[in-house]
């Protein structure tokens, strides 16, 4: 049965009809043109579908679209209204991605961490990113990029080019 939901998507109010079993990830990608959340495992294991729901990261493949009624959904598109975010720039500078499939989820999980804890230590960064799998980088460049952004990295203060 179809039901209309209204929610904030990247700071804009959106209303859309969904079926009771529709999954948020599919609605974002197929009905709303939001492509940064990726379809990976589709069962809550890989984190490639990560979005923020009222500022907290969730795996959108596990969320029913009906559940976001009245809430705020933020995807990487919402953080990029003025171009690349500082964290994305640092990922770029540290070669923290290869295929890029995991990157939107990594950036959102790291953003959530830094919002809560502006100076996390390495263990806290590893824990915050533990729900986001990367098949390419071995994780070290990702962690070093986050450390650099918060001023704890080896590259702090170095010229970036
Ligand atoms: S696609 Fe959602 S966790 Fe893998
Ligand atoms: S950069 Fe390819 S999966 Fe992470």
C-alpha cells in the first residue's frame, strides 16, 4: 500500500509516495536521484549505503523509507553544496580511495565522528569507521587523512599539491 512521506533531504523538504516495504537506499537512488549512497552487500555489512538520519549515520539498506517521515536525511550530496568538503579534499590529498565505492560512506562516518569528537585518537577513528568496508586501500590512508584533517597526522602543516 502506498503512503506519502515528507522529510528533509539535504536541507530541502521532499514529499514522495512509497510502498510500505520500500527501502530508503532504493528510494534515494531510484526515485530521488541521490547516487552517492551505493548498493553493496544490501544486508547491513559493508557501509557503502551510509547516510545520516537526524545527524547519525545509518545503513540505508536497512531502513524502511516510511521510517524517515519527519526526519532529516543527509547524504554526501548535502555536504557538498559548496564543492568538495575539507575531508574529501584530504582523502584526495592522501590517496585515500581507489575505486571510490566506499568513500561516501567513509566520509559520512568520519564526519559524524568529528562532529561528536573533534580530536579522536586513532582507535576511536578505527572504531568509527569499522562499519565501512574498503576493498582497495588497506584503510591506513583513510585513517591518516582523518588524522591530518583534525591536526594529528604526520602531514599536518605540509604543503598539499
Ligand atoms: S549496502 Fe548497506 S551495508 Fe552494504
Ligand atoms: S576505495 Fe575501493 S572500496 Fe574503498
